[in-house]
C-alpha cells in the first residue's frame, strides 16, 4: 500500500518524542515508505451515487443526495473541510439533472439534497434549481450550506413553493468584527436583508448556526448574537406574525489541524456553559428554539483531531470499556 501515491501506512514509520512527550521526528522504516506523503486530488468527480441502499427504518435525512461540487474557495479560518478539499470542482448541470431523475426512479424519493460545502456558490445554481423544479414537478429540493452573501432573491424564487418551510444559514458569529476574524465577511445589514427577503417570499422558518468559543470572542460577541436573533425574529413577526420560527443551533468551536486556528487553545467547559446559560436565558421566547450539543463531546473532538498516534491506545481502551459512538444521537 505504501507504494500507492497519497497513502500513509503508520506502521511503516518510526516516531520519536521529546522528554516532555511532545513530537520530535518521524522517519520511514522501509524504502517503500515516502518521507513526505503527497496529497492526491480527484480532478474529475466520480459519477454520483444513484442507487444507494434505501433504509427501511426512520432516518434523520430521509432523502436522496447529489454532490454538486467538491471543495470551497471561501477559506473560513475554522473550517478544515474548506482547506483540505481544495480546489473547487463542479459537476455539470446536465449530470446533476440526470442523477436526480435516476434517484427518483430507483429509490422513490420525493426530496433531493444538493450537497456541497457551499451550495449557493455553485456556478449557475439559480438555473439548476429552476431546471430541476421544472423537470420534476413533485420534487422538493434541499439546499444545505447556504452562504448569506451568495443566496440571491433569484434563487429564492427558483425554489418550489412547497419547499418554503425552512432555510438554513450560518452566520457563525454575532458581530461583524468576529465574522471578519474568521474570514466570514458578511455585514449585518446584508444578513438582515436576506432574512427579510426570505420571510417576504413565503418562508416561515429560518435556522441559524452560531459557534461559541471562537478565538478573540468576548461577552460582547455573545450579546451581539442575542441582538441579531432578536432583529431577525422581529422581521419574521412582521412578515408572518406568530407563525414565524427561528431555530438556533449553537456549536462549540473545535480547533482543527491544517487550519489557521490549529494551534489555538479551546475555551474551557466552564466558560462555554456560562455562555450557554446566558443565551438560553435571553433567547427563551416564543418563536425561538435553540439546541447545543454536549460541550464535553466537543472537547474530546478537539483532542482526537489534534492528537497523534499515542491516542490510539486511549481509543482502544475506551472501546474495551464499552464506548461506541457515544456522542452520536
């Protein structure tokens, strides 16, 4: 396997550590093992999966999925996938349309998700959505990973009316200062303009993703999340009355390798809990629901993400003690 470009075989390398346990060096133990592993890039995406296994039990995402592009050109500083899956490679619209038809015929799905790291950045996304909606009249489309600054009114109007139940956006931070620091340069007025346009054009629910514990975050940034949510709630109430809904998803920042934030310390659990309590208190009002995964799971994720082979023994011991995907729900 070591002779295959892009493949790393850990057992063929010797690792040395400093006296304090920190990493010192890694060297190949056989000639076939390369000192440096060169990343391989799939220049042309493989054909989309159109005959997946159809589950006979209830699942979270009970719909078909088509990867319309791979990679991202945005460069958000916390996002590992956006770094390691470069460059951007897109499928042709004709390939996506054909794949959607095959999914419907093979699996009986009436909903298809157009998957990518930033779906609204796909070139010609407006035309693609309009084409799919026209071709398959009973098809609902799911557009995850929407960028506020590339989600246009034209795209809103291209989506079928039956899908106007919810949209998902990820501001990540409440203040423009903090959004700039993570390279997610979305002005607040643009965010509010997009939210207002969505409510005015028939949507009754918006889901917003925010991340707690980002580098340089202060209590003022938490207050800005509260104020931003309040403003969007007011827009929804103005357009849709009491029917409008906001779902707030609060995640914990996890520093990941190969990102600009890979060496940043993670915020301690006590601080995260105090921020969570503040948000729960201030956002506890009609029309707003919030969720936040267990911060302990995020702390473990950071350790597993940045740790090396020494953690293998820890993982094995945890498995021996009965741990199997404990954080999954």
